[in-house]
C-alpha cells in the first residue's frame, strides 16, 4: 500500500508514563508484599504488615520511580525491549537474580519456580532467616539511578558482587548488613553481547546461571510461567480493579488498585496531535498503528484524546494479534516470538491476512509504507518488514537511548510526530531525491521506488540511480518491472511555473532523431519520463573521455564530425519549422523556464540574496568577502579585458530582454540539448532524449544551453578536477574587480565551439535576417541568455560543492558571457 503510515503508539502519540508506573508498581509489590518476596519480612519484633496499593497518580509515580527509575526503563527500551510487559519482566528478573545472589545457599530453592506459591514461601523464609537486615532498598522514597553508586539501592538493576555470591555470603556469615554494590550495568556482561530485544530476555537464564553458580533453565525465559505471572500483576496495576475484572472475568489477587490507565496523559497537546493526523489524512495518507498494547488499552486513550477516528482499524495491529499468532505457532511446536522487533505486527497492520508463518526473504523488495516509532525495536521491526522508517525522539530521552536509536538505522529522524507531514512532503519531492543521489544513493533509490509506486502506480522490483556530473538539475537511471529494464529521467525545477513539458512527439514529427518515451507524467513538480533502455554512449561521457585521454577508439575528430552533421540537421529543421508565434504563445514556451523564469521566479533570489561571496576558503579568512548586493555594483576586468556593464546592470537588462511575453518567429526545438541529453549512435549520429523544454521557441534561445554547457562548463561539472590545474587571483580596487586566470578550452571543446559558430550560429543568423525573423535585440538576447547558464544552473560559492577559485571562475564567465566577450567577431 503506497500511502500507508503505521505508527507505534507509546512514545510517539500516547505517553508511556502510565505503563511505566504500572511496571514500577509491579516490581514494588513483588519486593514488599507478604504474598511475594517480602524483603522487609525480618522486621524487628516480627510485626505483621499489609501491602497497601498506591491510591493516587502522584503516589503511584513516586513509588514506581523509586524502585524502577526512568533511566533504567529507557536503557531497556534502547536495547529494543519495547513491550512494557517485557520491560517490567526484565527489571523484575534482574532484581530477583540479585536477591538470590545475596543468599548464602540457594540449593533448597532449585529448580527456580518464582511463580509458584510454595516456592515463594521458601524464598521468603530464607530471606527472613538470614539474620541481617537488607539495607538501602528504599531510602525514604529516594529515586534510584541506573548507574547507582555502591551501597545504594537493591531497587536498581546492577551486576552482583565480584565472585557472584562470595562477598554477599561473607557479609551474611559475619552478621554485617548486606552491602549491595551496583558497580556495572548488567548488560555489560559478555552473556548479553550481540543480543537485543527478546534475544536479551532469552539470555536471562544463562546470566542467572553465571551469577548464581547453578545451572538455571526455564526460570527467566520469555516462555516461562514467570512472564505470565508478572504480566498478570502488571495488568492489575494498569487496568485497576473494575476494568481488570471486566476484562478477565475475575477480580485481581490484590484489590484496591485504582488503575494507571486512568492516569494517562497525552505525550503532546491533543490539539497538536489531532492537527497533525488530520493533515496527514489531507495529504492522502491512510493511518494505522502497531502497538504492544491490547486493543482495549490502545483504544482507551485514543478515544479519550479524540484521536481514534483518524486511524483505519484495517491497518492496525495490537498485541491481541501477537497472542493469537503465537498460540497458533505453539500448537505446531514453533516457539517463535512475534513481538517487536519481529516484523510481524507491521506486516499484520499492512495486511490483516498475514499469519506470521510466511518467511520473508532478506532480499525481498522493500514495501512502500512508512513506520514511525521511537525505539530501536520499532525501527528494526519496520526495516525487517520492508518499510521506510522514521524515528521520533520523544521516546528516546537519554543520550544512550538516542545513540542506540540512531544505530538501529532509521531512514529519517524527527523531533516529534508533528514534524511528520513536512518530512513526508520533503521525501516525496523529486528535488530531494535529486539532492540525495550524490550523498545517500541507496536512500534516494528507495525514495524513488516509493515515488514511482505513489505517483505512477509502478510497483518496481528495483530502482538504480546513475548520478553523473551532468545531473545538475535532473536525475536518471533504470528500474526493473516484471523482469524488464526501463530507463527514466526527470528534470527538477524547484521554482517551476510551467506545467507542460516533454514534447517528444513534436520533435519526432519535426525530424529530430529522438528517443520516444514509453510513459510520461505531466504534473507540476512531478515530471517523469520513462524510455526504452538506450545502450549508446552519451556525448557528455565521450567528450570527457577524449579530453582526459581515456576515449579508446573515439577521437576528437569523430565527435567534431558528429557535431557538424547535427548542426546541419538542426539548421534544416529550423528552416522548415520557422513560423510566427503570438506573445501569448511565446510566453508559454517551456524553454523560458531555463532563463527568464529562473531569473525572476525565485532562483536568483534564493541562490544569492543576502549571501557573502568569500575571496577564499581559508578558514582564517572565511568571513572576508563581498556581499552580493555590493557585488552587483562592481566593474570587472578579466584577464585585462574591461567589461562595460556591471552584474547588476546585466541582470536588470536580462529581465527586460529575456521577457517571453512578445511576438516572435519561433522554431520547433529541443531547448536543452546539452551533451548529457544526447547519445552518439554508431560514432556518427546524435540521438536526443529528455525533451523537458521542447516546444515552439526563438531559435537563438534553442542553441544557448548546448553552446554554453558543451563548450564552456567543464568547471561546473568537474569543479575539483578543474581546480587542481587552475590558477586564479581576485583583487578589488575601489569599485573594480580584477580577475586573472588560466582557464582555457581543451582542443575537443574548442573544435566543437568552432563547429557551432561556423555551421550553426553564423548560418542561422544569416537565414533569420534573410527571412526577416532576426530579433532586433539579438545582440543582447544571445549574451544575456548565455549569462544565465553559469549564474543560474548551480549556486556559485557553494563551498560544499566547489572550491572558491572555481566559484570565482564561474562568476567571471557570467560577466564574460553577459558582455559577449567570448563571442566577439561573429559576422552575418
């Protein structure tokens, strides 16, 4: 399902505090109740004591946190022990193992059966006949710590004394109080190395065997009756007398418990959660949840907060599903545990027909739904289910918990669930995928696979991005569907104002040799074209191979000859398709997106306004530079050539000259035929694809992008390689900028430039003049459009992408292009 979001509840939407209260109260009752361990049973005088349940929310919180501090709960949760029953159980087991380690001899208690009344009676007797009081168990209600210092509190989990029972027994024999030292985290024991979640609990018997010096089996496992024993006490505390009796058909063993469920408070203000869920629904998402709560316990707070109506019951999985599926597995002798981090609950939420017996291959394709959770078990389970995973930090409250949550490998992390709509909008953007293809390609491929499913209904088996230096505002690659491979490409225009792109059929009818798409998507911000796979090499790669002496049998002569043939074909197409366009028709032409719309639609502003242009990337001088607003006023002298117009004057004039709302003589053109969009067939003919900006437009604009990018823009595609051989200096004096550099065209690019001048631009100008179609302002139109290429294709002075010297080289080319210095001498 392409629009499904599955939430974990606790720590994401609902608060876990009430569950944590129930866990601590369960531990407290086991420690102090005469029915269970009764660790204060050896009171002076032997006076009897009744165990009185906590009656209020405040009392419940105080008592609970005193024996089970929040830091310990978070440490357990960080290790993927996510179910609150399992959290409680782990804490109880570790406390009991510590208590047993303090007894001089546990032989009479073997085998351990801590759920049985007769065993509990024997255990209490051994504790009470030791002859020394237990100290530091609860110090006036003081809250314990996970990292408690020596001699503090047995209420904390901690490693037993060195030598297991040795020191405790020595203290007991000497009549001294038991000195409970909690020097280490119990999970630091090698017994637990490499284990998380339910796997950790499965090692408790092994841990107990090591600590107690006796082989322990089936006492502390997840299958043990002790787990159900603890769960039942937990449920008494969480549900309270009335709801427990209604749920289970009999009263609790210890009456008088009010029910922590009634003390629940929302994790975030309910109105914020409601607004977020409503926004997600408006974005087209179906919402479900996968929780360790039973349905009754999950629905209760959601109803109370007015949130349940936002969730689809058909895509929600509670612990009831786990219980039923595990019972079915047990009936067939399968002991698999299906709680998180097992993917079972997420797969059930995806499809209720999932039974848990189907084996999911590690190589199975990722699903297109999203899992949102706050714990390692959520992230691990979501990933195992094939989902895109989003971690929220509201449940990871300690540095350790956040570190372990990060190590579990979430795809994205947000502060809280209210940030989810913005995140999903961002990752559903082709601009995000284009950006990530260079830094996190695997993630970008997964996002694109999800995008194909959501917007083109293509359930692809795989997606492979092929990021190239030429992919400055686009991306392309291959996807596999039903065993067949297809090529795709899109152009990303973040300030796009046009909706109509990709006129491939128009180009074909006009005589262009073009790859015709199999499928296109024409939506604003969602432009995608699917092609048959083309095996011919790109001209971009071939030219680069020639200038780096890695071309094999392809020579500069072959490429220049191909360029000449294509110039001649273009000229004939221009002659055949030249026609008049109204101002309205011309304004709609997609090609203007590359020039005037970028200049006026926001890209210029977002790239440069308020930015400082540094002289260098020397960290000591990183703040020394020229504000863009000041840079607009400078006169430039580049390699001794003084330019007449400032950058500000060029930009203002371009806003006028490049305005598309004017009548014009137009041709059918590709618009963006740089070498990244051109294959070379049989080392002879150019084959175009990606006609993102094709249409009827001014012929002089049609040649601009290929002229600039194929000849002059090597620095833009290979900034660091170019910088290694570049010598450039920048000096300012008064209101003048002096730039000296040694950047020059390679022979193959010089050959292509001369070919374009001789076989395309010069005869095109002559043809347009002969037919009365040459714009009166063509001497401004050409250089100002050329100026837009280095200025607005990439953000200059992007320190993460290019060295400062390359940025200044690019800005120098802006001035050279705008002032026509690189095209001087053209005659018609």
